[in-house]
C-alpha cells in the first residue's frame, strides 16, 4: 500500500526514477488557541518516505507547520530531494 501511495496516490512527488519508494502523506488541521475550532487553510503537512521499498536503507520524515498545502504537495518533494541526494552520497544502487 505504501508503494502505491507514491506510485499513483498522494505521494507521487516523492518518486525517484529507478527506485521503488514507499511512503505516506499526512495533513493535519491546526487547532485555534482558544479551542473553538481549527485554523482555515493552515495545516501541518507531512510525508514519510522509505527507499528502497522492499528493503529500506533510508527513512526520511518531513513535516511543514503552518502551510496552506497538503503533505503530498509540500513535504513529499522535500523528502524526494533529501532521499535522492542521500542515495547518491551513500552509493545505494537501485
């Protein structure tokens, strides 16, 4: 299921050519300080990714506080960039 989230779901912006990436997006509403509800259009967007999916060597979590974007749009691209750099730096083959 986590591979499908990256291949064709909300985490497609975390795809890395040549690698099977697995992950999960998250979007949480931020409660108002007075407890009367939630802030409008303001979220904590997150994405956790693992690569290679069948035997993870890297696990990366990014959480963005106070964003108007969902996790797949704000955090997944950051995870993808971090993992892509780390895969190259650590010489982890696909």
